[in-house]
């Protein structure tokens, strides 16, 4: 049975939460849960650089086989969404630069996978993860548990497309949709 390491990331411009789990068969165990605090940096571009560097460092340290990342949710503040999208893009670019496959999950999908409720609070998600992975105490910022939640959601969705739209090109599309190809 192959061992697999999954890195989960909750991208943010003030706090980037992340967690890593080791998967062996149907069992998972916590490797690390932590966060990168970015509020001390004034420049948005410096924050993006720090996200990229930290993601590379995590990848080089733990050698994850896959990355699960929380997709930015649709909010009313366009400026915030843009910044979140950039943070996510930089973390994804770091993973892609090291050729680690990435899967994106909507926040509701992650909450649903962890708690059974797509509208669960951050606290409910954190408590459930604490029980699942036997965490002694929860981190101060729940961004770290959100990152871990993305990894656990990915574990629960192993082998299934989270949104049904993960193609690597035309060959993959044709293979998944033979009924749509005229002969």
C-alpha cells in the first residue's frame, strides 16, 4: 500500500493556513498544522513573495504528493477577491513549479466533507478536525485548520473529481466523455 502526503492550503493575504497529512490506505495522520503570518508586511507584493517562498519551503521539506487548495469564495468586495485570487495563484504556481498536482475545492465543499454541513462555521470545522486527527489543542488562528481541512477533504475525495472538471487536455476530456465524440 502506497503512502501519500497531502498538503492543504488556505491562501490568504494576512494569514496563509496550511496542514499536511500522511495517508496510508484508508488511514490519515497529521504531519503538521501551521500558518504563515503576513500582516507584518506592508507591501502586497512582498506578501505574495512570502507565500511563494513558504509554499516552496513546505514542498521541499515534506515532499507532498498532492496539494489541495481552498478556492476563493465569491464576496462583494472585488478588491479582496482579487488579492485572495493572487495569493491562491502564487501558492499554486509554487506547487506547479515543483510539479505537484493541485486540486481546488470550494469552501462549501470542504466544510461539507469535514462536518457534513456546507455552511458550517470555522469553529465547527476546527472541532471536527480536532476529533478526527486527535489534535491536542487548536491553533489560535483557524486559517491553519482551514488549510488542514482542504487536505482532509482531498483525502475523502480521493479518486473522484471534486467538481467533475479536472482535465489535463483534449485527450483527458475525450477519455472521460466518450459519448460526446462523433465517430
